[in-house]
C-alpha cells in the first residue's frame, strides 16, 4: 500500500465509522441510566427505510435525517415506557422492538415504492471540505474532506465526553445508572432521565441507519444494516461505556469493514466473499477477549421501582 492508497483507505475508514459511532453512543447513553437497548439493528433498519423514503419524497436529505430521528425517538420512547413505567423486562422488550423495526422497514418501503425493476435513488451526501484545514498534508484529506455527518459524529463524541464527565447533568446521568435509589434520594428524576436518554439514544440509532442509504447506496435495500446494530452493542462494551473509547473502537471496527471490502474487490486474491463477510464478527470476538478494567454501569438492564425503593 503506497502513501496515496493509505490516505484513501483512512478516508474510507472515517466514512464507515459514522453508523458504528452513532449507534454505539446511543446505546451508551441509555446504558448510562440503566437502560440496555438491544433493538439497535431494528431501529437502524427502520431509520434507513424511513430516512430514505422521506428524502426521496421531499428531495431533501435533511428532511430524511430528521424523519428518521423522529421515528427512532418513538422507538426509544416505547422502550422507556415499557421498561421504566410498566417495569417489563428490558431484553425482551428490546428484542420485540428489533423485530418490529425489521418488519416495518420492509413494510414502509413496499407500501411507498412497491416492486420496481429500477429502485428509486436519492443523491448521496457529498464531501464538504473545510476551507484551509482540508489543505493540510495527510490530516487534511482524511479529517477535513468528509461529508457533514462525519464532522457531526466527531463533534458529538467530544460533546458527549464533556457532558458526561465535566457537567453536573452528566454526573446525574451516571448516578442514575450506578445507583438510582441514591440518585432518587438526592432529588434526581430517575424516570425522566431514563426516558430522555432512551429517546435520544433511539434517535442516534435511527440516524445511524439513515446514513447508510444517504452515504453509500443512494437507495434502501433489505438488510442494508448488515449486522452493524449488533456490532454496536459489542463496541459499546469494548469502549467501556465511555464516548471517547467508543469512538476509537469504532475506528477499528470501521477499519476491518473497509479492509474486508478492499479485499473483496481485489481480483488477484481468491478468498471466498463469505469469509470476508465474517471478518467484522471475528474481530468482535477477538477484541472482546482483551481484558478490560472498565465495567458497564452497575444497574444496567435493571428497572427501578420507586415505590419499593429498590430494583425489579
């Protein structure tokens, strides 16, 4: 790999990390208040479908992104309602929402488009070079010659780190996920906090899904998410439920994805493409074997019952 190829490869890695980061940060946000969302794959699929259809009908990618986030927020609200208000099992509800998202993504597309020989297309996100910074050797083309959502993803990770570790609101969020009983006794609204993080987390997951047709294919296809939602759960654990480590972990996952795609298109390497499709999952198993000092929030996946002053 020469220097030009290295720059091209790294550019693609930053292009590919967006859905991993958005979905994982959404998972992390809910988890920090004790809500363990396992519906990422379904929320990303319905976000991809709704985002694409809205962008196609309106002619605006921004409208598509906002619509996808709205639907993702509704999924997050449903998760919070069934688990925080009705005290139902988080894992079971998450799986149910996954299957609902999976079904709705296909239903919406078939209802709006039907069966066509030529699928409808939308313009994909274009590179938006940052004046001056994009001219910096090496770093410029890699970091400052990307589409808008790449910049948003980088800034979002930095803002989430600042929010969690340098603001009183972030301290309250972490307190709810570590000990909701203590947080409640200090006057923190545990229910409202969980609802907020579940809704915002769902919005980020849906935006991660909408990014795929808007940045890659220009159209929606069944299975477009290709397991990225499940991988985002592993990435969140690998990143220790911290925004900055999740971001750096996403660079690794995106690098594996881009590497697999590069190998696929190489004509002189006779590796079955089915094996290459397994690479991200093999990488997931390997990185999860690495010992880590970080731990998930203490009450991750547990419901708080204020009346009993305990957990259910």
